[in-house]
């Protein structure tokens, strides 16, 4: 996985499309979920949005208060972990920004 080498300064003048990967892990099982968000957001707030977007992709109902995410063991076997937002927040071990693309104005 390629991680960005340079991050733009947060000056409020430009909107960017941020691409990233959110990693959830429980024991030796893990899920890596690709997400992308746009707008003028930076820093720690961006990570919260990445986690929310990753969970929203796997919501089990319209209220988006319960999620089912496929997790994999190192040997390739997989299962679906089910839980609420709090369960997955406690399992989030990494958020990587992989690419930033300026949005057209």
C-alpha cells in the first residue's frame, strides 16, 4: 500500500478528494476498506469521516446503526463480523491516506 509523501497545508482555500484505506482488526482477522471523501477537511476530523464512510458501506439497515463487515484470516478464510459503530471504532487500527486529488472548482 502506497501512503502519500506530501500533505497539503490546511489553509481553507482548496477542496480535495481524499482517498484512503481504513483497517479494522480483531485478533489476526482484518478488513481493509477503501474510501474516498471530498471537501475542505484535514487532520483528525478527516479520520473520523473515513471511519464513518467505511462503516456506511457495510450498514445492515437504513438507520446505519448496525454493520456487517467481511474480515479475513491470514490464510484467506473469511467471516463476517457484526456490530455497532462503537464495536468497530474499537477495532480500527489504522487510517491511511493514499491519494489526494484537488477538486475542480
